[in-house]
């Protein structure tokens, strides 16, 4: 794989940091860009290829290509990638480590000053924003909110533009309330993640690295960049299914002397975060946790957001609703969720928690909350959950029988 020297170009109201990248296996050659509104254009970093290297590491690793860089790369980043990151990723994705061959290494001091975090409007990002606007020391108080199009909206750049624009509108209205300017970064590098055969086709197995690529494109701007934790630190493990499991390692390996990338709130699980933010007025009026669009696109569900901003049917909505319900705060959120819909599904949601909490850490947190709040579990829930577990057990036995018969017949 070849990454060419980045350069900067202004087109209408956006400024682009561009590098021509060639994938020598798929033979794709494209101008890959990170684009920001013109007022942030001066902060784009074309002196080093750091952002592009981080964006291309996984596509290169899974297609077994070394990366040749016709530009300098930050010295400490090169050291970390060579010594720690490619080895870690090779273990995660069961591939051989690759080599990075830069034109040179360099240490530049841009003295950035911004303190920022991404803002989606969900439980994790609200927790990080509330903490870093009131409960931290002065130097760590947020100066900006951000929204990146670096993979979470899908790999097809054109298709990402509709949802990204909608999310920008929502994030802008909240950034105005907090008085924190919203910085957007748009990128097309996900075109190199289009191989459905590979785990990295999906966003979760590479989410942290994609965000960091965005941060490093603007390392003249970001001094501290907080990424909201998805879980708590005891979840740490190398997993190819979701990069959050080892996000603490990735952020440590990919920080440099300009931009330090930090995982926020890794001491709070989702229920504890919900408790932390649930009484805040801005949260009550703006909480958005819904993943209906993603589920409808990737899993062909038909969740509807016609009666409230959050669909109140997808698993992310339901987990939030049951938590708010157990905390006695659900009525405060009647303008964000369709509570009628929730009440219709309520029995099955509680039964799902009882039947599956040992297999799912998010459900386990909710089960713990049931105990903590002294929730009196109705008998019908207990019976149905037991029947549900029994049915699953029988289905597994049936499956083993079928497999056994199949093997026996083929001998
Ligand atoms: Zn939803």
C-alpha cells in the first residue's frame, strides 16, 4: 500500500486534507480526504501522514500489505505502531504483523489548545460532556464538541451524507445550548473497508482507530480528545468483534506529543452513567440513544420513529427505557420516547433481562439495578423467563442431535 504526501485544498465552504492512496492488492487508487469547515482549515496537518497511516493500518494488515509512506510520520507514533500496535492488531485479527516504511520520522510541536469530545446525544457522550463541563479541573474543561463521519454512518461515502447531515443538525442545536462550538470532520477513507469477508467491514471492530485518524488529521487543534468509554475497564481483552474491549491500548499507542487521546468514564457502566445524567434538564430535552436507522439498514428491522425522536423499540432504546423505569425517572422522558410503545413491550423486555442477563453485560447491569432498587419481579416474568431458557436449551439439544445425525450419516 502506498500513502502519498498529504496536501491541503479548499473547495467551497470546506477545506480538505488529501492524500492519494494506492491499495496494491485491490488496485484501488483514490484521493482520500479529511474535510473540515473553512474556519478550521488552518489546523489541518499536512506536515505528517499520521492520520492516513492510522486510517489505512487495518485495511493493509488484513490484505497483508506493508505501507510505504511518501511523507514523514510523527516519531513517537511510528515507534508505537512498529513496537506495539501492529503486533496487537495481528493478534486481534489473526494476521501477520506488517511493516510501516515512512520517508522519515519527525517531531513537530504545534502547541494545540482545544479540548474536545464527540457528541452523538446518547448516554455515553452526555456523561462525558456533563463531566467535562463541570466536574474536572480547568485545563480539561471542553472547548469544543465534534462529530466525525469516519465509519459509523457506513462505508459508502455518498450514502453517509444524509444521516451525517441530520446528526450535524441535532448536535449543533445541543452545542449551542452548551455554548461549545461544533467541529465536524468528514472523510471518505472507509472506501478501503468495503471487503465484506473481513471483520473490519463493520465499524465496531475498528471504531477507536477510525476516530483517532480523524483526531490526528487536526493535531494542530486538539490537545486532549476524550472518547467516551463503551464499557468499564475490567472488560479489557483483545477482541476482533469490538475494538472498545481494548480501546485503552489503542488510544495510548496512537497519542502523540501534540494530541493526547483519552478514554473517558471507564469507571462507569451504562446504568451508572444513566444515573449521572438523568436529572439534567438538557439531557431530558435532548437525549437520543436510538439505533433504529442502523438496525433497519443492516438487520432489515422496521423500527419506526414516527411518534417520538427515539424509536422506543430497538435494543438501545429499550435498555435505556427499562433503566429509566427502574430509576423512577421514565416520565421525565415522555417527550423523547413513545412510552405507550414501551408499555406494550414492557413484559417481554423484563423477561429478556431475566432470561439473558448472564450472557450480556448490558443486561447484567440492568439486572443488578433491579436488585439495587428492590424491584419486585412479578411471578409471571420469572415463569416466562424460565420457559424461555428451557426452550433455548431444548433447541440447542435438538441442534446437537441434528449435527450428530449428519456426521453419523456421512461416515
Ligand atoms: Zn431506537
